[in-house]
């Protein structure tokens, strides 16, 4: 966590950005608190005190600067934040610089307390602004303090859930019969008890999770619930895509009494798209043609399921994206990794679930690794065994992408 002088010099040369801010140390305490809160609510960052906006070192002047910073982090930030404070004495002749560093906070969202009100600044590029209601909701959700999946779906009712898929789940998967088909009261009571429906504003409504899992037409109420699937002939996106499909429907499939597929869920639709648009490689062995899939089925399935059950469904206007290129396949899900989970943590076997209900049901159906370590135990070793390549994991400010090399 400690910075070197070389790293500080690089920050000064590169200027302010999403993780770096320059401030004179005569800044008001609430303004510095705002910078630190915005970093803690994003991905962490560092404020260099004693530096002008253009990166010129002016030096610190405030006496007892470290104590002053610690105090404002206690009284101006809720919950109190503990930064890492570091001096760089004589950074330039006669001029000291102080670095105040915060990590992405484990207790986010953090609030700035000033003039009798609480606000929630967030970092956007090199600037800060107050979080919108939607952004604040995502911050609470990412911290595990609210569950977006338990929210009601306005305008929807029991009839918008696919009774056949529900009967599949209760009968074939859980081994127990559901209520009688025509007993809406019993069905409603059962679905409320297991949180696939919720009482809201005087009526009983499917939850977001219930609609995603068992909805007749989830996209009608949750436009962000689908998969945008594209296939290109080359190695870069092209307007003249070989295939471009919107895959819609519930996450769960419809099965018969023998467990055979009647109607595909989202995962089966995506796998079928890959089968149509990623031709297997072939070789001749002793006169026989042997086909080999470009991507191993178990790896592909695990990656798709992860993208669907762990995406941030509070982000509207964008689907999970499945893209097939000549040399690779990419699956991008909206939303950063939640809370303090990192890419390195995933590789090491860290477990997380942004949408625990989705994970539970898809695990019941055999889609999710029981141990919750699919990246470490399936995706990485599966690709190494298939063609010796390692999958690439990329996190941006608003998404998480997995790249599988063909």
C-alpha cells in the first residue's frame, strides 16, 4: 500500500485521473472528505496534498496535517474511514507532500456528512459527483446490504410466471409436488414464502428474481434480462456481423418428466448460438474425420451461467453480451465484481454471489458448481486442458469480461 517516490512522480506526470487527485492542504475539511468518500465508493484512490491542479508541487503548510486528516475522516464520513497516510518530506527542496490513500471500502457506500445532510459522492473519471438513486442502489446491492432481486416487478402478477417451469422446479428438482394447478391462492402463498413473489402496495407481485427465473416473458418487464449474441468473421467487431441475435426468455429450461428438454432457457439458447456460429476444428486420423469443438462445453457453460447469475440486473439498458470472433469468444456481463472481490481473488478461488437466489436455483438445476469456485476449478483448468491457453478476465468501471481463446 505504501507508495514510492517514483510512483508519486509518475502520478504527477500523468495528471489527475480516476484514482488520483491533487489538492493544496488549505482545502476545507468537507471537500477533502468528499474526495476520499468518492474513492472509497469506487475502486480506491490517492489524494496528494501539497500539489496544485496542474501537478506543480507547492508543499504542505497546515500544522498537524496527519491528525487533521484522521479527524475529518472520523467526523465527516459515515461510517468512519481509516486512510493510509504517508509523508514525502523534501519531495522537492523545502517542500513536503502527503499522500492520503483509501481502498475500495468494505463498508460502502460511504456518506459525506456536511451541513446537517448526508450525500454519497462517487468517482467518475477525474471528477466527483453525487450518486443518483439508481447508482446508490447499486452501491448498496454490491455491498450486500440490499438485494435487487427481491424487489417487486411493477405491473406483473402470478399469471406472468410460467407455471410449467415452476412445477418442473418443485416436482422434478426438489422432489415435491406443487399446489394444485388451479389453486392461485396456494401458488401465491407458496411463492411469497420462498420469495419468488412479494406483497407490495396492496398486491402480490413477482420479484425480479422470480421473473428472471420463471417469467413467461421476462423481457417485457426487465428489458435487461436477455443476451445479445453476435458472431463476426474476423477478429474485431464489424457492422456486417455473421449473426446478430437477441436471446430472450427465462433462465430456467422446461423439462419433461424424464428430464428431457422441451423449451430452452437462456443458457441452452446461448450454447445453441455458439454451436451454430463456432464451427469445430477437424483433423483426419487413420482415414476418419475427428471434430473438435473450438471451446470446451463445460467451460463455455460455466462461463455463461456465471455471467447470467452474477450480473448486475439493476443496470438497465444493456444485456449480457456474447461475441464470437475468428480467434476467441468473449462474454461480458454488466456490473463490476461486487464489494472487495478482485480478478486475482477469482483466480485463487474466491466465492461471491451478487444474486444469491439465482445462484441457489441454478445450483438446484445443476448449472452452478456447488463449491462456488467455477473459475478456479472449471474455467481455467478446462481451457488449459483444451488448448493450453488461459482465459482472460477483465474488469472495467461498469462490466466484467471473460475471454476464451479458440
